[in-house]
């Protein structure tokens, strides 16, 4: 009998693959997110880290602050569930920072583990893209020239 890619139990999505979802005012940890998505049946883990950069649109950025709507974590969960339904996710984690940040600080960390690397890359990219476009988190940037702007994630 020929085996297909999904004959092995590890090829299927995990029972409860959403391991960590949070919005925090404290510094984020790569180790925490990476450990959250560890799974013996995963052959690929993709991790994305968003950091505060020193420029935007040609202007120097001194610092920024993130704020969110009270429904932001529920929206993160909705998106995570959508990713889990679309890909064979073994484990998924996403954390986003709010509050005042400086250049180099971690703003968002997401990770996905899947049976194969291609699935992990695709799921991780969709996760961060959907979080950026759909979760009500706003960024207030302060520029080196004294100007400022608000940027909405959705």
C-alpha cells in the first residue's frame, strides 16, 4: 500500500497547536517563543522577529510607542486559528510588544513549526502578514526632526 505525505500522524496538525499568544508591555524573548513551538513531529520551524529600525520613509526614527485596542489579543487568536486551519501546524506562537520602545527593541516575534520547512515558511509569513494587517495595534513614531506620526496596523 502506497503511503501518502499525510499517512504519518506527525503530518497532521497537532491537537492544540496554539501554544502562546500575548500582547505585552515587557521585553519579548526569542527563546520563549522558540521553545513554545518545539515539537518532535516538526521538521521545520520558521521564526520572524520584527525590530524597531532607525528610519522610516527616509526619516530618522528616535523611538516609537505601540498601543492596542482591547480586542487585539482576541484578533490574534482568530488569525492564529485561521493559520492552523490552513496549514499542518504542529505549534504556533505570537507575541507583540506595546508601550515605549527604542531602536533595536523587539516589537513582534512569531513562530510556526510544521512537518516540513516549506509549510513552516508559508504559515509563518501568512501569520505575520495577517497580524500586521488585521490586529488593532497602532504605532506612534517620533522622528529625529521633531515630527511624529501614527501608523495603524489595520
